[in-house]
C-alpha cells in the first residue's frame, strides 16, 4: 500500500431525487460540471446505495406484497409490518436474530444485517403509497457498470463504491460500508509485508473499500443532507482489483456462527 499524504472528500453538488431509469452517470456529470470538478485518474466515486437501487427499480409498493404465514408469525414477534417482513425474508437466506423491534438476517449476498438492508427512510414521501427499497441485485456488478461508464465519459481510470449504513456487532451506531465496488482492491492483504521495524506482517488484511465508504459517509450524511454522491481524491494503492463481495467473511471463518 502506498502512502497518501492527504485525501479530499468532495460532495458532487446538485444530484436530484433519483427515480427508476435515471442515468446516474449523466446526473453525476451534470453535478461535476455545476461544481467545476474535473475527475482525475485514481479518483473514487462513492454512491449511496439508495440512488443505485432507485435507478435500478428496486422500489416495492408494500400494497403489492402478500405476506406468507411465516412472515405474519415473525412480524408478530418482531412487531413489524408483515409485508415488510415478507420482503426481508425474500431477500434473506436465514434469520440470525429476532427480537421486538429487531430482525437480523443473513442477506442472499452474504451480508449479516438488519432488515436485509431494506429501507423506508429517504425513500419516498410518507404521504404517498408506502414504499420500501431493496439492495441492488448485484452491487459489485452495478459498481462495475458505473466505473466503466464514468471512466469512458471522463477519459481517466476511475473507481466506484456503492455504500450503505450498517450497524456493527459489539459497536453502537451505524457506519458506512461498501456493498459494491469496482476498480480497486476492496480487501487488501498486507501479510508478508514489513512493518516499521522490518518485522513481517502476519495477520494484517485491510477492508480498503469499507474505509473509503466510511470516509465518504462523513460528507454524504445519514439524514436530509441530500449529497448521495461523493468523490474521494488522493488515495494510492497497489494490488489486484476485487469486489466488495470479498469483504464478506466466509462461514468457515466465522467463530460466532
């Protein structure tokens, strides 16, 4: 890993509310032009999962959802809308923990998370139909499409991350993490490299994409900030590209399963 002496985190201004079918690359290009920002080689674009999911049509009207008997039973236990629980189960491979107000599941993509990442905040007006937003079908694939199109549009090699807010076991509060990534090493294996004193690193593996996602969240915000696209500039790295799926710990390494 090369040393970065300074990192800039720049919100792309003027990104509007995204709807199904919107061209995110075009919206980003317009925002960059508005802010007088010219992408440089090695810049990383971090996009909020919500706008990627919205553009890809992952919004579901709860009125169209028919809850199963299993969802109805579980909804009573966790005190949630049975239609929302049905969506959660449809996106999950197993229920990890269920308590009143809390439903932790293993998502089909391997993430262990609350409510399968399905969200209703900053999704739609509370005065219209009740909507819920699912994660992208393939976040790494979404990141790769965005990376390729952004790089082609601006003529420089770029990287992309799709980030979301996760709770963390044994830690309070949410933090930005990468659910999709392209054009950089999401997981950076430093084992075998020397430390400051020449001692060989034995266990150091860095969640590179997660660190970038968390940094971008400082500018992106978690509420009504309306800054869903952030450019991170000044990072340097070495190593092969790998997607955010590499950040999911395999079951065989999970000592708490």
